[in-house]
C-alpha cells in the first residue's frame, strides 16, 4: 500500500474522530491500516450527505465508483479500498452498500416516528461498521461476534444522535422518535425551542437506556478476539460511554454545547481498560496479520 495514501486515510480518522483514532491506533499495522481505510470511506459517505458543499463526491457518485471499484482512480480512497478487500478476503462489500443506503435516507427521511424505524437506521449507518470491522479485527467468521459488533455500532449511533440533537435540528432532522416524545409529553415545539426540562432529560435517559443495552451486548464476546483487537473494541465503547457522561455533566444541553470528552479523561479510561485486559502478549496477533 502506498504510504501517502495510507497517511491520508489515517489523517481522515485523526481529524474526524479522536475517540476512534485513540481506540484503534495500537492495533497491529495491517489491522490498523484497514481500520483507517474503513473510517476514511465512511467519513466520505457521511460528508457527502452532511457537508455536500465541501465533499468531493455526492453520495450517488460514491456508490457508482464503489460499484466499479476496479476502475475508480480519482481519489485516494479507491486504491485504499482495493488494498482492503484484497488483504481481508472475509470482508464483503454489502455492508458498505448498506451504509450508503442509510446515508441516502438522510436526504428524504427527516423525522422518525418509532424506535423500530430508528433502530433500522442505526443498523444501516453504524451497525454496518461493526460488520466491516469484524473481518479486520479477527481472522474467523464468528456469528455471535458479528451480532455483537452490529449491536455496538447501533449503541454508538444512539449516543451520536443524543450528542448531536441541536446540530441535526439545524439540518432539519429529528432522530428522536415521535412516539418516545409523546410518551414523555415533549413536543416538536419544545424541541425547536431547545427546552431542557424533566421531560427532556427523562426522554434522553430512556433513549440512552437502549444504547446502553446495545453497548453491553457489543462487549459480550471480547474474550474471543485477539487481545489487541478486543482492547480496541473495549476502548471505543468506553469512549462512547464517556460522551454520554459528558452530556449529563453539560446539564443535557445538546442544543448549544457539544459533548467533548477531555483528553485527561480519555487517558484515564485508556489506563482503566488496559488494566482490565492485563499485560498483552501480541506475538500471535501480529503473526496472524503479517
């Protein structure tokens, strides 16, 4: 793999998600590079919908080029993806297509009515990332781990939705399901005015309760992963749990403040998760991906 191309993928991840970058940066090189490529492509997909004025491609152009991947050459991501699929034969292309389908829905489905609707969306845009990462983080096809990876992605997406309520409203989107709002007596008008009261916090806590269930499920198979891969997954989940803790510390103000986990807290989480894994012997893991 061209070193400059991989550096661009790494830079995309470092800029786009400090939490993910710090969670996965200590993987063995081949696995780590694969995560960079997956993130960089998912970032392009996301930006094509959320930041169309600065994105190099529309979502439809991305899909067309992905479907004709062997011929695509107008961006660093295409040779990176060719390297990815060649190096990880268990990695299929359908999760990437499903991810793009989920992002396309953001152009038309702006208000969610039910939790079932929202769960399907969370699978498309985030559960699929779990499906992408599984063949990169381990060398076998493990059905229970695949389900756990999907659950972890869905839980993380709910945390994203909670953190980004105000930002999404600015784009005309409401991911909080209408049936959840009605159950708590919280109206569209309250949401548009950014009302933070007991109804709002109870609603957000219930939504996070579902995220917590999925995040816990996502950690259910870590002992079956190579040690450094399991550590990376645990770190990613811990960092996302800390995002919601920050939302609480911000008084649930997700309208005017972005919940950012301080670096010192990330450092403490890193040490805590590392301690739970014990001293790592990565010789077998490194050999598996050499």
